[in-house]
C-alpha cells in the first residue's frame, strides 16, 4: 500500500450573486431572518442560459492544474461529485475533454452534500492500492437550477460553485489520508431530495409514463437533527480508531450547510469555533462544492500549516454522511 496526498486545489464561483435583500423581495423573509438562522448573507448564482455546472468545474480544475503547472495529460482519473449534472448520463467526460486530460478515465459520483468526501475517499483508495498515480476530484453543483424560488425553506440556502483537488500517490511517509468513516441511512431519503415526478406524459399506445424531476424538497428540522447527532459520532469514530484526541484537531471543515449546524457540531465535540472553517456568509450551501471551495480559500490565505490535522465531514441527502481525517503536509 502506498500513500495519497493533495497536490493542489482550485475553485470557481459565478460572477452573479443574490443577496438576502433580493430574496426578501420574492418571498416573505428578511436579511436579518436569513442571516440569524443560517449565517448566509448572499449566494453566487449561475445565470446564463448556456452555462452549466461544467463551466464551473472546468474553471476550478484548470485553476488547480495551473498552481502546480501540471500537464492535464498526466491525470489518470477524474471523479466529478455532483447532483446537478448537465447530462443525466454523466458530465465528467466533458471535463476530461475540455481540460485536455486525454488519458483520464472519468465518471460522476452522486451523493449530494456528502459527494466530495466520498469522492476523495474513493480517489485515495485508487491511489493507495497503486491503481492510479494522479487523480482529479471535482465537487460542483448548481442547485439554483433546482430550487423552487417561491419556497422560503429552501430558496434562501443554496448557491452555485465548484472546487477541485488534485491527488497523487506517494510514499507512506508522505501520506496525508489518515482514516475515514462513511455511512448511509436510506430510511430517511425523503428528508432531502429532488424527487422524480411521474404521470407528466403518458403514451397510451405503449402504456408508458414519462416524467421529470421536481424541485428540491427538504425537511429542514429533521436534517438539522440528523446532522448534529450523526456527524459528531462519525468524527469521534475516526478519531478513536486513529487514537487522535479532539485537542489535536487544528481545523474542522464541515459541509457548509448552515451556521447553526457548524456551531452545534463544534460544541458537541468541544472544539473552539476559531478552528471551524466557514464561508457560508458569502456562498451559502453549494452542496458537493462547499468543502473543496472552503479548503481552497483557506489554503490560498495560508491559514493551514504543515502537519495540521484537518477533520473533514460531509452530510446530506441519502441520507449520507462521512468523515476523512487529513494530516497536511506542504
């Protein structure tokens, strides 16, 4: 078994943004109400008719590649974590073509807000077992396209964005991926979903129903209870398996869903809030993009130092949740 490490990160967000004040003009709410309950002040939104999740994913990927001057042809595998592809058959192949990664296999991974965590864990396994040398993992979503803008419970939350990381196999001594924990409970899949809507079109000759997908549906109260109860357990399972103390954690990077969730999880773990990475105020919930987007920002700000322990946890639709613990090495 080899090790796996992160070589570079990149991110991209749309130029257009929607403020809480703008949202309060279309649904009954206010800037103060949204900010107090979610920590969100604005969200970036993809607006062009000819723009899709691929535009953001490609931009984030090129940003990561440029930071290390890597030839895209050296990428062996591309994993796109998204729940809002521009093609239901898969969108990762478009990234492969557009960045010039001619030697890479590419596939989509759908796990909503847990998608990026599951994707980097998947990538680390390919690297550690020697299957591949260089892997590009992209977390990207444009959930603004699936929001019901008349539904106050969801339209205030979601924004669009993309984050990318390039991972590479390495020696065991250089390994950054210390351990992980993944979980699913499909019993509560209806708590957060974009359900398929049948009976839209009916062919009476073939007796075939054809439908479409609905808008985002969410039971916010139950999702909150799930996150603040299960995420700390997942983190503690990882820490205990690795014999790492909570006091050893330098950074807590959670899926950027809601400021109250971030605070509650940190409080349950007795982690000082200054160790919690948050960019919710500016971007809102960008689903699979939220973790790599926040990671790229703090790395660009040079906040993460050599040998820092970073606990990363994603949680969301499925219901799925998971944790990966990284020891940063420059």
